[in-house]
């Protein structure tokens, strides 16, 4: 454990009142909130020469820790990593061809493959690595987190690698695979009889009762700092920074981190701006979409971002996105509107068709949350939210290993036989038309 409390690499600034917290040791002593105004939203800023960032972007990273000078850790020896954050940006031509053929749009479509992260193969791995490394450095040995699945799984793995005890609070509809995975790492699970909001409530009580730090969710500066490195990677890998960004959203750390990353380096790239945020929810749990549609129909009245519904016990086939009380909506709504974006709703009956089509055309099998995101691309085209000549980035999360029941639903080529005469050769091209039709039909 590092005992240095005076350091000059970074500090945290409260986004509400500007109070400066000198380091993460102090941040946790303050119960992860500003001592002046009580806000839990602080951002990390660095005393560093960012010219070094340009040099680092010329070399291929082995993890997001490639950007160590611009992350809030003091000693490299404390890093806990499994190659997360060094994932490819792929160009998916079948989506480009569809847009060209059906909408007369000449666009570039890229996909950021978080399912290839080296930890648990999810969007959450960089944040979990950041937390484990930081706790390793400052000596935190107990932590708790409320999660619908992916965050808990990632934190359970990385914190176990750091020797940190992690108590996980999951809603009753959380995927059993997640529970089993967390248990296999030796971390304890509390399955709360209620929804995600109830799980967060009990986790907060547990944290207070036992004086244990708890994740502060999507505005947690640990998560934001890890995920902001996406911006660095897109600058490194892409010829043009994306004009449009599509993501399935539960809480929304992704857009918050992108905005932070761009503001952090804007003095070097003054032309850099947020892409148009198109954030997708399924009709099984869509409080942000409901709030956005109401505000849009009213002309975005003053204070619109503070008005959003709370969905108790959302009934959804995508439990990892089942956040019925979207506390980050006020932040996300401002980012989305300023970027010229929108919140989009997809129908859950399209989850499996989108999964089948993606696997067939791209040979990539998405998990259900990734299918929500990919469906957003087709919705965005129908709503004329993508313009000719633009570069679109689709940020997908988990693969099918995180949702085996979803994978089973994608079986469609099997024939039950009891004699060889019933078996005939096939052509894979015969499936294409039906798969596209299943995705596109109303």
C-alpha cells in the first residue's frame, strides 16, 4: 500500500462548487462526496503535459493503462490488468451497404468491440481495472456495489485479483450466470428481493452500517477516468472522429466519459467536439426515452432534464439494462440535447432477429444489450438522424457468454432427423433474405 498523500499528478474538482480534493485517499475519507456542498460528482484533472499524449497515440496499446500519465494512479506496480481497453474499432461494411442501398447514404460505420475486452468481455472491464488498481494503491480492502450484472461481474473479478473483498447487491431478476461467476471469484452476492433501485437502497444501507465504500455509480470518477480513454483510442485508430455515437444506455457512464475526455484534451484538439449522442433503450425499460419524448413534445421547457419517470420492477429481457430510476438522466439529457442527439426506443421482440442478423453478416454474436445498441442504428436511419458523409461509431458491450439463454434463442437452422435420407446439403445464402426481413418488418 502506498502511503503518499501529497502528490502533484492529479486532483479532483467538484462539478457543483469547484471544491478541490487533493487525491483519492482524501476522496474516500470524505465518503466520496464534496465536503462543501455534498455533491458526489467530482472530476479528475491532471498536472501533465498533454503533448505526451500525441506520442502515445502513435503506439499500439496493450491495455488502457497505455495512457498511464493521464490516469489517477501514482505507481505502475499497482496496476491490475487483463488487457482491457485495447479493443479494435472495426468497420462493418454490411451496415454501410444497407444505408447506401436503402437510404442513399454514403457513411462510414465503425463498431467498438467491448466484447473483446480481456477481463470479462464487457464494457465494464476498464472501470473495474481502474478501481482494483487504485484500491491496491491506497489500501482499500472492502467494497460494495449494486449492479444488474455486468459491472458486478467485472468488479468481482478484478477486485479479487487485488485481494479486495467485494459485496455485490443484485436485483432478483439478475442473470444467474452473473451470480455464478461472481461467486466463483469468492465474492459474496446479496440477491435483493426487488428491482435495481431496491438493490441500490440496501447496498447503501450496508455501506453505512459497516463503513464500507460503495460505488457511486455512473458519475464515479474512477469509472469516468477509465472510460474516457475511449476518446484517445478513437483518435488513434480512426481517420475521422465520429460524428454520431450509438450506445445502449442503462445509467450512461459512456457519454459522460466521452464528454470528459474531449474537454480534457480540447486545448490540443480545439476542433474536437462531442459526437451526436443517440442513446438506445428497450421498450421493457425506457424511462429516459419517455422523459425525452415528453420534453421534446413540450419544446424542452426550462428544467425539463429534471423530469423523468421511475419504473418500478421493469419487465425486460435485458436485465443488465434494467435501470428504472435513471438518476443520471439530468446529466445525459443535457449532453444529448447539446450534441443534437436523441434517446431512441427499440422493441425487445427485435433482440433475437438483430442478434441472428449480426452473427450471420458479420460473424459476431452479440449479447442482448449489444443487440439493443445495434438495433439503434436501424432506428436512427429510419428517423433520419444520420446524415450523408458522416462517420458513425456503435459502441457494443457484452457477447453471448454473458447471456446463454439469449444465445439459445438464436438457433434457427436445426433439423430433427432420424434417417440419413432426411439430410441434404444447404446454402447459407438461403437464410439472408429471411434474416433481414425479420429485422426490418414492423
